[in-house]
C-alpha cells in the first residue's frame, strides 16, 4: 500500500475508554505523517466510521460493549489495515485476530510512543508488526506443532520451503528482524530478504504477519 507524498495517513482510533483514545490520539497527533480521522467507542461504531471515513489504518481494541474487536475485525480489515491495540494478551485472542486479518498486534504496557508510531507506519505500508507477546504466541504454535509436522518424509516443507527457508521462517515467527535473522544464520541481510521473498511466494502471502499466520496454522 502506498500513499501520495505529503498526504498524511488517515487513522481511526477504536477503544471504549475515552482516556485511552485521548492518549493514543495525543501520540498520533505528534507525527505530521499521520492524521486521526475519527474515533469509535465500540465495534458497531467502528464499522460505521470505517465505511464513512475510509481510514488507511484502524487501531482496534478488543474488549468493548455492543460488539468487541474480534467480532468486527473481519469486516474492518476489508476497509483498512488493522492494528490491534489492546490489553488482552490471551493466545487464542491473538491467533484469532491475526487469522481474521489483523496486520499487527500491540499489547498495552509493552510498547513506547515511538514504537506505536513505527507500528502504525509499518502497518500502513502493508507490513506486519507484532509485540513480543504476540510474537511469542506465534513461536509457541510453531514449537507445539513441531518441525517434523511441517515437513514431508523427503525433508521438504508442506509449502515446498527449503531447509534454509524454514530456518528463516522459524526466526521470523520469533519476531526477529531481517538483520537479527542474518546474524543468527550467518547470512547477509540481502540473502535473508531473498529467502523471505521466496517464502512469501510459496505461502501466497504479502506480509510478515500473514506469513506467520499461514505458517503457524496447522493442517486441517
């Protein structure tokens, strides 16, 4: 997703707590590249606002009256990129939000204002962003499924990934950056990027978050 140069990224802030909304808005207003288009206090208001305002990014809480975040994220994700911003860190909720289309997941208390701004910009560009606890959930799923469940007897992945691509994918699920993956595997960042491009193509995804969700979803 690209935006015209000089045009701020439109944001919708969804949270039932007006104090949280004000705090988040205060952080976003400090970035000239972002513009808060509106707010919503529950899932139903969020859907109406998203259709009306067409935000590039929606910051979405989960626990809200009328309709919670998980119940509306599937529709919201059709109108804008969704970055979950909540105090809920239950693994099932994290998995559910990612499966329903969230491009990022941040847990209150685990990020700074600067990290929030970076996450918004990354999500606006079509990339993913996971807080440590969300990344840990993804990694735990990988661990519970086990590498042997991802590979056929001939040693090839169920997605056709090579051994090295699986190594890169495993580290990606732990939330590591390209630079960190390169250090772990003694590769160049360019090589890691090339591996990820191949992985995205084989998994039929376009972002890091989508890759994590696809990779950590067990076969039916």
